[in-house]
């Protein structure tokens, strides 16, 4: 009772009185008061399970009303994963300005955006986490990109297969993304799967730092075209090996909660596809024309889907 009162910002007696009133109204006991700590009776469990959906419906009400209103532009909050925000974010946000009365943008890593989307702190997210275990969202894959190896530009070595990475690791330390990041976990898992022994490494938390360290001759790395675009100023001073069959990739998704802001979600999908083709693709092409071989764009089908 005290914990509930603190969470709601009311007195403990107010919580107790509310529960008593509910029990009198329904004619049943919701709490088993003979046990410590208190536990829910079967009636209490039934009320909790059904009230969850009622609360969710109430939370959706604003979005549904706005969606139903013709010509009404909502206030919206979007989340952008860092790599997308730093390469395509400006043009993407610009394309959405005339579709809302107020636009709030938050950046960060993919798991962070999934969490705050479900806490209703944002309404839409561009991230690399598909949230496949969450049923209450719609998602659309925007594009996929395969990983590639980069080395200092003046390093004389052929990297044609994963086996060559062992030889490369004896010459230079690997520069890696932190293992706590989704990209870092993917690279670490791949290196272990092909049994590459890495005696020395550098861990970094940004694509720009990773590319700059490789460009300066301090190491080699496994990265992606979008990560290279984040470090465009130094990306031309690395040698990309984009034909090495690493077999690892990542995808970016546009995700929103089901049955909320459907028309806005559809417009955001169109904007994201356009920005990727007019900003991202020319950007990586200016670094190295071979990088576009690693990118696969999804076709825009013109309707909201909850598939991946």
C-alpha cells in the first residue's frame, strides 16, 4: 500500500480507501489480507489483467482522436539511432517539420529507443532493433547493410577471406566498438565464430573515432557503410575490403506503436526512404563506389505493416 502511494504521489490511506470502494462496488475481495506481503485474489488478478488493456486504450486515445481528425497536425516525438541521426537525421527531420505542430527529437542507441517507445516517451523510432518480441508495434525495414573490413590506406595486404583476418590481427590491433553496443556484439560474435585470435585491441564508442584510428595507422576494423559515412572526413584515408564474405549485416527499421498516428507513420516511411536514397547512398558512393554493393534498400509498399 505504501509503495503504491509513493508511486502515485498520494497518501497510503487514499490507496486503501480506493481499493475498499472498488471491492464494495464489485462485491468481491481483490486482496488477500491474511498473507504478508499482500497478494491478489483471483478476482484481483482478473481486474489487473483486464485493466492493463483499458489503460493502454486510454493512452492510445489521444493518438486515435488526432488520427481521425482531418487536417489536424499532432505534436510528435521521434527517436533516431545515432548512426542514422548523424548521417541522415537533419534531412529526415526537415522533411517531417510540415507534418506536425511540434517535433521533438531524441538520439541514442537502438535498445534505448525501444524502451522509451514502449514507455510512451516517443511516438516513432528509427533504430536497428526490430523489436521482434513485441506485438504492440508496427515495423518496416528501411534498408540493410553488410559489414566490411577497413585497414590503413597504405597497408600492403590482401584481405580476401575471413582466414586473412588472423594474419591481419598479427600485424595490427583491431579497433572495435564497445561490446555493450549492438554493433560491437555482432563483430565480437563473428570473430569468435571464425576463431580469429586478437592479441591486442582498442575499444571505442563512436564510428568517427574508430575510422580515424584506422586512418592514422593504429589498427584495422570491421564496420559498416553508414558508420563510414559518419566519419566521412577520414573515411577516404582507409582501405575498404567490401568483397570479403563476412556474412554479418544489420538492418534499420521504422517502428511505432500499433494503431497510433497511422497516417504520420506512413508519411515518415516515405520520407525515410527518400532521404536514404538522396543523402545516404550518394554519401557512401563519394567515399568509395564499391560500398553501395553492401546496401539493400527495401521497397516502399505504401501501407503500414506489422511484419519485418
